[in-house]
C-alpha cells in the first residue's frame, strides 16, 4: 500500500490504519454502502478470526478497519466456535451489529454436494447457526444469514487436495472437475442445486425459516460451453439453473476474481440480474503481489488498482451490483 506524506496512525491492538485508507472517497450513488467481506480462520495469522475474535482490542481495530473499508456485511467462518465458544462469538456479533455490520455465517466446501458430506454440512448448520441463534439472548447476538461457499469446480486436478476430504469422502470415488465430461459437469451442478434445496428445507423445518441464504457462484454458469445440461434432470440450461436456484437462495455473489476492470466485472452479472434475486460481484485482493508470486494469477498490480475498480463499479452500477471483497486478510496483510 502506498503511503501519503502525512500518515495518520490509529493504533489499537497490533494493527495500524493509514491516512490513505481513511481518505477513500464517498460513493457517488448517494446510498448506503453495501460492501461485504469474507473472513476466514487463517490459523496462525493475526488477521484470521481464530486470532482476533475474542481479543477485545483487536476486535475493535478490525471493526474500525471495516468502517474504513465501508463494509456492511461480514461473511465469517469460525469453525466450531459458535458451538464451543458461543459467548465469544455472540459478543463479536454484537460488536459488528453496533457498527451497522451484518454478521453472516460462512460455511461450505466443494465436496458438500456429495452424499454423506451434505449430511455433515447440515449438522454444522444445526450446531453453528440454528442452535447458536436459538441460544442467544438478544437479536444482535445472532447471525443474520447463512452464507454458502460450495463450489463443484473446486476439486481440480491441479490442486493439492488430500485423497480423503474433510467429511471422509474418498476423492477417487468422485472424479476431479478437470476429468469430468461436460455432461458430468452439468450433473454436478444439478447436485449443487439439490444441496441448496436441502439446506433451505432444513432451515425451514428447524425453526430458522427467517434466515436468508446467500451463495457464492461462478459467473459462467449461464454461459459456459463446458456445462452440458442434457442429463441434468429438470434443468434446461444455465439460466434455468439460476432461476431454479433463486427458489432456495436469497442472493448470490459472482466470483469475478480474475477480471481486472469494471466493465468486464459488471458484464458478468448481466444474465443474473434478470433472475429476480440480489446479485453481487467480487474482487480478490489475493490476485496481486506478493501472493501472485506463489502461483496465484496476477490481476492487480497493487491494492490501489483494485480499490479504483471497486469505486468505478459502485459509481457505474450503484446498488445493482454491490461489491464483495476477498478477503479481510489479503486486504490488510
């Protein structure tokens, strides 16, 4: 991050806020900010939820930084802490709520569409969301929504995933995405649609019908020539898939991570804007040095370039395409 000559440091815990961050211009749309940000556990890293949630000074610094970033939604993953350390998570949710920030529970892995894995995911939703919310004393202690990150294309041959997934599924029994035929890829997305249906029904049947569901989705579902829907029962094409998905989810974030300009990112949402649900786009602070040196694609030469595109999207699209940021650690490390 480039520093301006006069730098204002706001010290709290172990983090610093810089004047160039505080000086980001207000939105031209004139409406409230709607940015979201993913937060992950990142064990061993000071910017992961494992480290700062539960440490009052560090929490205060993170909340202040979220205000600087004009974030109004946190998609937070906390592992089993909503079950095992509920008081700490409830207090963190209160701190976010007091700052005008929604706290959505982030769950999901690429294998959660498969038999057995979806059952374990539903148990996690029971323990980390339904039971947690039911055990809190006040509304501002609760999670406001469920945020799903289940990507069928996640298990690629090029990735170093273990032979056995977190839910005990042996990957050789389910081929890598790169090894699938186009028909098999369509069928795998049919499994994702069924997973959405199961999760929505599970919430409705267990006293959580008021909890909205948001999902992270690839921007190419409606247009990819690599998805053949001919054997995906009841699905005619990618647009039909999206329309059916909106019966179970309340909004979607399109993972437009490798697009490096506002028009290209905005164009990814063209079809999705017609399906009658909230549509958001995303940028990734990981797609820049130094992380690109470790094998990630290079999208941004600097964070300043990324922020400029975020501002341009918000000026162009106002509230039609709110921007989500991936992720808190890579924005501020």
